[in-house]
C-alpha cells in the first residue's frame, strides 16, 4: 500500500472534524509534561472538545479549501488541534486557562464560526463566559425586577400592618 493511501484516512478524519466545527484552535504543546497534558485533555473531553495531535502535513492537506486554510501558515513545530462542534468558546477558554498555569502551552491561532483569529483574537475569545454562565446571568437579570417588586410590596404590607396594630393598641 502506498504512503498516500495510508495517510488519506487521517486527512479525511481531520476534514470531517473541522467541517461542521464551531471552533478550531491550534496550540503548541511543546514542553508539557505527561501529567499536565493528561489534566488538559481530561477537562477538554468533559467540555465536549476533541483534542488531538496530528502531523503538520496532514493538517495542511485537510485545511486546504476550508475556513481553516489560514491556520496552515502556523503549522511548524509541535502542534495540536482542539475542535468543538457545539461550543464556540470552550476550546479557547479552557486552553487559555491552562496556558496561564502551564507556560509551555501556547495558543497560536484559531477559526471560530468561520472567522480566522490570531493569537490575540483567541485570547479575547477566551474571556467570553460559557453559554451556561451567560444564560444564568440573563435569568438573573430577568428575575431581578420581579424580586425587587415583591420586596417593595412586602415592605408596604409590613408598613401598613404595623400602623394597624398600633391603632388597635390605642
């Protein structure tokens, strides 16, 4: 079997992964210990993010003709891909968190919802809260006026109730 035939399934695997992905983030993992890498992979897996190391030539072939084509310019050294099909911010958020903890991990670039982002763009994206956090904040802001209204009504009722008890005591 020729080498090209052996490599084709890997290129197809990468292509299929990035095809409908919300976010694809390229990182340089050179210098991470096995323990650090295991911790990172565990959290990414729990968030539904696929994290895999591929050869740069395989990634270049898979990126050709896709939104991720601009990532090809960064394919030097030891790179890994973090791919999320559902959450656009999860890969950047988790990887940025661990890049602070483990200086050996370096965010390089990414493609989020079809748009190329350099290292600064990925860092900025990592500051966006998760969907669940944003929904929680929205729910809190919706409930806030109702809670305040109920509190005011309660204070009025107590004030009037207090006046009635004083009048009854006289």
